[in-house]
């Protein structure tokens, strides 16, 4: 993820200290104490998340829904996004966010809703108000979970459409939406890997709209996302090599 969306999990460091305090001491009880320490850390994290959630007022959702999405679906999705916020930086963060993303994907219109949150700014504002930036951010987390489950196509199509919108708008890309595109591209690259990006048979680049005549600003956005995604999947050396290859296209 990009800088503004990266969080330092301080509680995780504390939990690690709790779990690892006996490591390397030769104490035969250390292996038994580690699960106990982690369980205690996770229990504390659940309490902290519940306290945070209780302090976060729900976002008022239009009673008639927005667009083709019902008020019930929007309220349910907004609640899951708030729960994703509540676990930020806690030892349970990744597991809880994945579980919440899976719940959104399990709803009949969940995947379409997160796509439209990212592709229709007005819908995001109407549905989530001041919470729309978080809604976009965690919609990308849902795309990432879909890709983990084998459906990377939804992230590819969303990135391609978003890039097309930014291209058609002309001028410097909107900062928030440019950050969204970097993050979605990171999801794609992380899940298809370097070979998937350069494999012509998969047509990932063409579906993303990564063409020779792409405006330099959009090309840079894509390259940044490719680099971050391949780095996460394969390491920095592979990321550098992949980006160098893509820049020749």
C-alpha cells in the first residue's frame, strides 16, 4: 500500500515481545508459553477493537439506498468497513480484515458495490459521506481478498476502468483516485506476479490499458503499482527487473 495507507502495528510489536520473551533462553516451557502469550494479545486486541468501534458513530445511509444498492446492503458494508478501521494496527488486523472482506464478497452484490465505490465518486459520497475515503480504501482490501481467492479479474477490470476515467479527464490525475489506482495495481501485480504481467497470453497489461501512448502521469502510477506488487510477491530484485522490462514497452 502507499504511504498514507500504511500503518505501524505498535501493538503487534508489544505482542511479539510478550510471545518471544522466553525465546533463546533454553527454557523448555517457552514453546508452551508462546501460544498463551499470543492468545492473551489477541484477546486484548479484540477488546481494544470493540472499544474503538463503540466510539465510531455509524455513517447515516440514505433510507432509499443509493443507485441500485439497497440501504440494507450499504449499512452492512459500512459496518464492515468500520470494523476494518477498528482493528488497524492490532495483531488481529490482517485476519479480521480478510474475514470481513469475505463476508462482503459473499453477498450477491458485494463485489459490484466495491467496484462502483471506486469507479463512481458521487455514489461513494452519497452512500458514505465523510467516510467515503475509508470506503474506497477498504473496497481495495475487498478486491485484494477476491484476488487471493483466485478472482483477480475484478481488480484488473476495476483498474482498467479507473485508468480510463483518469485518462479521459485529462490534466493531472485527481490525487485520491490516483492513489486508488496505485493500490489496485499493486493488488494485481502482487497476485499475478512478474510472469503474469509480461505474459502476452494473459493480456493483463492490455486489459489494464498500459499502452505506449498512455500519458506519462498514468504510466508512472502503473509503474509504481507494478513495482510495489511484484516487490511484495517476489522481492525487490524481481520488482526492479520487471519494471525495467515494462518501461521498454
